């Protein structure tokens, strides 16, 4: 990972939670920051390529479109953690994955276009890993807003 410079940090802060809904949003953000539209786009591409950012894009309420988010967990043997992580993270339905200090030590979110596709993705993960997937479908939605600003 490449450490973000001052402009990268300002760009991340500016885009966290809000992209202008205009014809040229990156040009508008660039104008605010004193850089060009092309530089905004190139900086985002670079940060994504180097792992400074893991994702850049909108958040959707997938259930409103008939889809489903499922929080899931695996009990992964420590010696096999890296291999299982690569398998799980390699699936397009896996939104994110994180390690826990618990018997169920790998947690991830499956996002799918339908309930059937979510079930199929979870079954595929069991087949790929040889491990039982513990699925926890969302019963209620909470919004937790967390915004961390970069230090200059």
C-alpha cells in the first residue's frame, strides 16, 4: 500500500459520503480541491490499485431491488486462514470480509441480486472451502454513520 499524500487525504475526506449529483462530479470535486477532473480520476484509480482504497462506489439498499445481504461466518482452521480468505474474497458476491477473535473467526457479507442467488453463493462457499457457512440474514437495518477525517 502506498501512503496517501495531502491531496489524496483531502480527496478521500471530500468524497466520503457524498459525490455531487452533477453532469461532471469529478470536475466539480477537482475544482473544490484545486486539481483537474483527470487528476481526481487518476488519484482514485491509483489509490484503488495500490490498496489505499478498497472500494469506491455507491451503497445501495439491495433489498429494495429484490436482492439480499447476508452476514455469514466460517470457523476457519488457523493454518488454512490465508487460503480460505483468498477463496472467499475471490467471489464477486462477497462484499467484504473480516477476521474475528472467536470460534467463528471469519465474517463476511454476501450481496446477491435475489434470495436464490444468495443461497447459491453461500452453498458455493461451503463447497469451495469444505466448511459450514453460518448465515445470518438481516432482520432489521440500522444506520451507523462513521466519518474519520485524515490528519494533515
